[in-house]
C-alpha cells in the first residue's frame, strides 16, 4: 500500500491497513470515507465512482457510503435507495443483476442463499453497513417500527458473528459501534431516554477500544445528546463544546456542524453557535454536500 493510501485508511478508521482479506481497492473506499467525514462530499463521490464495478463488496461499501453522504444532508428518504442497494449488492455475485434491488428482506434471503459469501468477513461488514444505514434512514423519516426491526436484525447478526482480537477494527467492530449509535438515536427519537442511556453506554464501551479518533468523537456527540435528553444539561453542554473543538482540530465538518447545531439548542450562553453552524453549512454546501431545503 502506498503511503498516501495508508494516510487515508488511518484517517478513515484509525488503522494502518485494512488487512490481507480486504477486497482489492478497499483503500480507495477508505479515501472516500475520509473525504466524506471531512465534508468534502463531491470529492468523496468522485472516488466512489472509480471503485471496481466487478467487486460486489466494494460496490456495496460504495453504496452505503453514498447513503451516508445523502443522509448527512438531511435527505433520509433518498438515502434508502443507496442503503438498500448496499444490502442487495453485498450478497450477490452479480452486481448488475441486483443493482435495482433495494429490499433488505430480499437481500437477507440472498445472503443466506450464498452461504460461502455470507460467511465472508467483508461481505458481512458491507451487508450490515447497508442494513444499519437503512435503519438510520427510516429513523430520519419517522418510520420507527421499521427502523427497530432493521436494528434488531443487525443486532442478531452481530451476536452470531464471533469477533477475535485479530479482526480488523474497520470491519465488524466498527459496525457494532455504528449499531449502538443508531440504537441510542432510535431510543432518543422514540422518547425512551432510559434506553438511550443504555445504548450510549454501550457505544462508550465499544468506542473505548476504537483506534479511530473520529469514531470516538461521534460517540461523544451522541452521548451529549443523550445527556441532554436525560436532564444532564451541564454535562451535555460541556461534552458538545469538547466535540466541536476536537472536530475543528481535525476538520470534521459534518460532526462539527452537528455539535454547533446542538449547542445552539441547549446552551443559551453560546450566542455564536447558530452562526457557526450556518457557516459550516455554507462550507459543506460549497464542497458538494446537497442539503435538503430547510437544513
């Protein structure tokens, strides 16, 4: 792997490499992930478009990454198309035959039919990335029951997959953290503050072993939202300010924007928070993030 590729992999996931079992070209996918995490959506989409069209796993990872970019811009309904495609493509040996399939149920059955591929670490990672993305998409449009079913299915799959210390963190361990994030968010959106604390605590535990600063930062951002919902306002404000500072240091514009937006709502003393959020929104729009009207 070239030094430039190592840099992108480290920036995306905090690891030096993606392991010998990663599909060829996965380092390019990591570059797109890192670019998207920095708010450089147009550049990220360009890199995703260059990934090997013959690799179902890469195309699945690319689809869920596109879904993430769309979801970050507030277009959760549109993101379901990409995440559904990610689920279907991860379990197919023929990318083009399943490119129009967006049903997670169909994808699940296909995955079971292709047992050899379903047992593959990266195939399962890609499938779960799409499934958890779909759960987040449904949460964003208020389809709480559908989101819960998808999260339950993902949780069952994670429990059935043994993870050893040698498993690359960018695979199942990362996906498990994403699952805890969306579980916490689902509880928040559903008005279940107690359950949100349970899942935020689980996310904290998983993030403690993460080599990725970005993933630890997002875990703290979700924790701040959970603290606020549970009446721990001073803790939430302090945590959100810390997240915003760390995001600024690493140029993680989407997370920085989310932190500033949160502070505008929970910290009346921070009169500049809404202006910072607006400036970040403008910057990300310039870099290719197509926000939903009213975002």
